[in-house]
C-alpha cells in the first residue's frame, strides 16, 4: 500500500512529462506486458544492460487535456475513441533498477496510432524487495489475467456491482517490502509479486476499496476503506482543496500543507487527521494545524510503523485527502 504515495508523486511528474503533440493524438489502451519492450529499450539506452524490472504502475493521471484510466470492463470503440478490454490502461509506467549503478529509473509508455512512445521520469523510491524482479512469466503477472482473477472475487464483484463507475486511481505490481503493514490475512501468500488496486473513497456514498492479487497464486483479497468524516459540512471530492506532504516518503519530520480555494472558510469546523488503511485514526493533527495559522501541520513519522497512511482534512464546505508514505526503518 505504500505504492499509493509513489504513484501520486509520479502523477505530478507525468503531468509535465507528456506535452505537446502527444496530447493531440488518439491514445489506445493496452495491457501492461505490451509496453514492456518499448520501456526496456529506453531504459537500456539510459542505464545500459543488466537491468531489473522491479515495478509496474498505472491509474488515473490527469494530463490536462486528457485523463488516463485503468479499465475493468470492455467497451466498443469508434473513430474517435478506441475500444478497450478489461485490464488495459491508457498509460503504464515501468520502474527499472541497475544493480551495477545502484540506480532506479522510471519510464512511462503510451500507445498512439503511430506506435508506442515513452517518457523517462526522475527516479522515485519504491518499496520493493531487494533483488526481486518482474518478467511477466507468472500466470497473473499481466494485467488481463489479474483483472480476470479480481472480478472473480465476491467482495470486489459486490463493490463493482454497487458502484459500477468506480475506477482504481492507482494500480501497481511489484514484490513489496514491508508486507506486515498491509494487514493481509495470515494465509495470503506475500512471497510473490502483488498487484495492488486502490479505489478512492468518494464522500460518504462510495467507500474506498483496496484489492491485492497474487501474480503467481492468483489469490485475491479486497477490503473496503472508509475514512471518518471530520466535519458535518464536508463535501469531499468537489471542494477543490488539496494537500501537499513533504517529504513523501518520509522517515522523520514531515509537514502537511493545505491548499484551499479562495472562497473556503478555513477555520469553520476544521479538522485534520492521519489514518491507517483500516480507517483508524493514528494521529490527530488538528492542534498543529491550528497553531500554524491553518497553513500546515507537522508531525514526526518515526512514531509510526512503516506503511501507507491517509491524511484527511475537512472544514465547512471543503475537504481533502492524500496518501502519506512512511518508510521502513523510520521508527
């Protein structure tokens, strides 16, 4: 689950990475494995041979003119909009590691009418097991097989039936380090690459959902995640509020800065908290936020176990939520 904050950071970089003529061309969805060859070639040009593919990422990324998505269901295409199949996405990111140089590099791939194109991005910290690599030889390592297994899970099927428009904001594949923080069932085999899909909570009507799919075993586990409402006047998802966490990932002093639209009344019923993946509040940051003139809150992430958390702030007519990653060894 710490992959969430990773992709949020990548989304910001991608927004400035794909520019110009790429926006003007029609993007065609594709499966994760299909873009690997293009990404590998770009990675070898940048880092040389002997590379390890350590992670794959996708999800909802706002490109300004267009917005990328990961698709759970098939649709028929037309001259303006290509058709899509379950497990396809508009963009896939591939994280490579060079053991000889000790460097990571990330390359995003999109598919246009003229073929695949790629864009390199700055390196980001990714919580994978050292030495683990992906090769797309496992039964559910490609995104089509993973999606088929996901849709066979009763918890997911019920969620998807009740909320058919809900789409994963973040989709990742990798053999994650620090799996204890994921609070998976004891019987779930974690010694394999795991697909992680994060569906965001939408106000009080649509709960969040996090799903894990084993790339080797095909095991699936999904849990709903509902963050507590901090204000009776909360209008999540429509307020235009935003949160910036720095550093993220963090392993010490961390600052959470709030950005609000000009019309928002900051002080009315304000609240800010840090929550774990089960929705339990682990820190109340309201006092820090108020003492810093409603501009930011600070906390020491060394007080928390490594893993992914959510910061949620709300007041009268506004709210904001974002992922906060605490790195292993922070305590």
